[in-house]
């Protein structure tokens, strides 16, 4: 075969069925061994390779992960397997897209010219296809050739199968929209979509197979099998047969009473503005029918339902909440991840064949406006190709204008890179941070998942939850409050009560929470447990206090009154309050003498201060 400039695709006969087609169920792995002149993804000068496969007329995107084939940092990558009888290849640059199609018949080859002489070659071997660098001379644009008598397609023409390929190609950005490079410097400069800071309060939902044993923690599998903590080992010995495996919990995860509409109504009543559902935790069980998690997902096992889709539809149809998804990058016991870890993450089988395909899938299918990554397994962000994925998410994805992301995209990124910071579980610094942050915390003090062994004192009271919300928002954060549903899909009474209590408090005091900004002082220096927020355009400052003073007077050391202009109002109370200015700074507000049943709310209150400095 003579040397041609461009991309060569060659399939051998080994492993193929009749008429040059792969045997049904066969998998042709794709391995990229190196490409010349590395480009960048995405970017105005970047170049990227797409490969998709068709099987029985269905397009199955088998795409070399963005930035992996042409990353200057890598010389090899392993995109997911290629299953199908006909394949399409697209080599695209910012200015042109050159397309070619080829079948996997024995001895066939196809070439697609690559700009500026760069190229790769794909060769068929038993059970796999390999891609290797194929340097070529710089020439003028050459017309693509398909050997074996196939027609060649010009760069400006489209092959018959193009409609099936188009969904794989990135959507063009809006005219004039900023483009983000796959570097932390560029990605960190992306402005956070405004809705997130305005929302202030969200609901976290930890639900999965760990909800079946519902003992100790959602890390049950790890504590039992890996760390062999006696408490968990003894629990299994006392309650299950000796040969019982964690996988046997899968069919018991029934979600029998799961009602997405009921959940949505509860979340709406809580006053939350967004939710985040664990689409997959570290155990690897997906709450949708992931084709990359065969027989270990909610469609194939247990509920036999697409939990993610049902909740997404209910949230968007019945509430004004933003829908978000949590996704664990790693899985405790996945053999590919363990093999990669053993290689000190020089191998990247797991992110390419599992993590990245699933991330692209859930974004395209469910369009979450929060993508909450977690669980790096000790692997750096380059192992996960986090910057490449986030560049696609911000530039090309269907949620590119509204999606927010956190900071858990690989070892070393937390509290340093990403859309907003979480820094640690239950992070609440108690002071103002220069970067938007979120306090993800649990109503159950000791677990994110549901626990049958939890006692009443293991749950935070509504007073404690209101304090968490007020303090978090005053310091510039959002509160993401977690609940853990049961294995049969119910939200236990204590979780529902806490959610509805929070909603009733926000009905009165939400004005001091939603769409507010931090003030020059986050808390008061005279009276403890007083926290401030503001709305500068309305010339409003809110003083939220958690204890009603027995004297009926609330001393505030921070606000400076404006004579003739300052007004003080108790939210939920119709009349203005009397107040007195202190000598140097501060005011004393005279609270109304109210009986318990006359109080606007039970667990914390807010004063609206107009025209204070």
C-alpha cells in the first residue's frame, strides 16, 4: 500500500463475520498509538478525530475522547470499543470538516486527508483496531480516496451516513461566545452562571445500592470488603448467608415506592432552588441504563427503571428547581480502574472506556445544570482528562450556557480549580471566601445514605439547619443539604419534615437569602449568632438572628444608621420597628412583643434594614 497523506483506516479479516461484517456482539477496540503535530481540544486551531460505528442502522458514538489522541501530554489513548459493521471517520479543524466512511470488510482501506499533512493510520487486527502516527508531506489539499473501488468524497461533500454522524459533532458556539481552552487557567476564568449564586439552597440526594444494607454509611461496601471494619463484617455475618456478595444487594434495590412526582413536590416545598442526584456513586451502580455498566444499573437490575429520567422529568415539569447530577469518577472495585491504579495511572483504560463515555452520555441525555464530580481515587486530573471534558462541556454541550461544576476533577483540584469550590465535605469556613463555594452537608450527622441504625439524635434539628443556611449564605456560599432515601424509594418522615420545615422558614425569610450578596461584615461583633446579607441595588441589609432576645432589644454593632432615611422591619411582621442609633456605630432595634403563636416563624428571624451603611 503506497504512502498517502491523511488518515488510513484498514480492517483485517480476523474476527469478522460473513460478508466482512463483525460477528454480532463482537467488539473492535480502538487504540491510538500516537498522532503527529498534536493539536488542542477544543480551540480555534485545534484538530480532532471522531470515529463512530453503525450497527443495524443505529449510530453508536465510539469517539476518541477529546484531547486524548492529539494531546501533547500523551502518546497513546484507548477510546471505547467499536461495535458495528460500518464506521465513519471525521477529521475536523476550526475551518473545515473532512468526512469519509468505510466498512470493516477484509483488506479494505479508506483515507481521509488531514490538514497540513498530519495524519494517523488505523490498522485492523484480531479484535481491535490500532491507530498510529503517519507523517506525510505538506501538499495542497488532496481529494480523499477510498480503496476497494469505493467512491471518494470531497471535503465539501457529505457521505450518505452523515445524518448519523452529525449528532457526534460539536455544536458551533454562539457568535461571539467565549471559547475555553482545555487548561485550568482558561476554564477557571469562565464566569459562573448567575442562577447558581442566586439560588443559595439546594438538595443533595444520595441513593443507590448502598441504600439496601442501609447500615453505617454509603461506604458500606468499602468498609466491609476492603477495610474489613468489624462493625460491618459482623453485620453481614449476623444478617446474611456466608456466600452473600455485595452484588446480591442489587436485586433488592427495588425502588418499589419511588414516585418522582411526589419527590418533586417535597423538594419544591423545601424552598430549594436546585437538586443534585447521585447518578452513580463509588459502587459503580448507575441510576440510569448505562450501556457501559452492563447489568449493574437501575434499568437492568433492581428497579428496572430509568430513575434519572423520571426525576428529571418531574423536576422540570412540576417545579422551578434546576436539575443536577452527581457522578463519581472512579469506582472502588472496577478491574480496569484497579489495573490503571497499579500502573500508577499511566494506563487510562477506565476513564476512556467508562468514565468519559458516561459523562458525555448523562450530559447529552439529561442536560443537568449542575454536574457534581466526586471520587478521583487518587488519580490526577490528567488521568481523567478533566480539562478536555470541561472544555467540551463549556463550549459545545447542550448546557454550555447554564451548567455549573464543582472542584472535584482529580487529585489536587479540590478548592483550587473548577466552577465553585466545595473544599471538603461539610465545609463551612465561617468567613468570607474570594471564590464562590458550596457547603455540602447532611441532615444525618454521620452518613450521606439512609441508615436504619440512625437514632433521633443523629439528625440535625431544624434550628441547626437554619443556622447552617444563614451562616453559609452570609459568607458567600450555597448550602447543599443532603437526604438519603430508602431502598424502596421513600423519603423517610424525618427527612421530609426537615425539608418542609426549611421551606416554611424560607417562605418568611427567603427575601434575606435568595438573590442576596455578602455585606461588608458577615456577622455582628456585638451580638453573637447574627449574620448579614445585602441587596445593594435596593439599599437593603438583612440581619438574621437565631436567638430572640429576652429583653426585646436587638443590639447590632455593624450597621450605621442614616438619620431620616433608615427603616427597620421584621420579615413576616407588617409594622416598622422603632430603633435607636448607638453613639459611635450600630443600632438597637425594638422587637415587637409577640406571643409564640404570633411569631412570623419559629427558628430564626430576619430584620430588613433600609439605608444603612
